[in-house]
């Protein structure tokens, strides 16, 4: 898989999936926590929660590829204009 640019929100979902799967196990309870975070945290206000499964599956596919996380998507400039952590969205 060649590197692709993903949104800042997708990068956050990827991060949660990677941390959850770091012990080689990702129970449904952890997926539910990720879903709850996406539904309730303001950083995800512009994220369609229907994309959680797609992003989690894409992340798993990247991790399963040769090279793992080293060959995965890059956030690139996606986060620079996202407003994450800024007061302009409040």
C-alpha cells in the first residue's frame, strides 16, 4: 500500500486503533470506547461516525502490510487547517 494522506480525524482514529491493538488484541469493548469518543469529543464534530469501521479496517490493513506502520498513511498537512485544539471552533 502506498502512503496516502488521511484527515486529522482519521489519523486520531488510526492512533486509537494502533494503541488498542498494541497488545495484539482488540476486543469489542475497546471498539465501543473508540465509538463513544468519536461521538462525544468535540475534536470529532466534523467527522462522520459511519467512517469509524472503514478507518479501523484501513488501519488494520496498513499494519498487516509489509513494513507495517512505516508504510502507512501520512497525515501530511491535514491537521494544519483542521482547527483541532483551537478556540475557533468553540
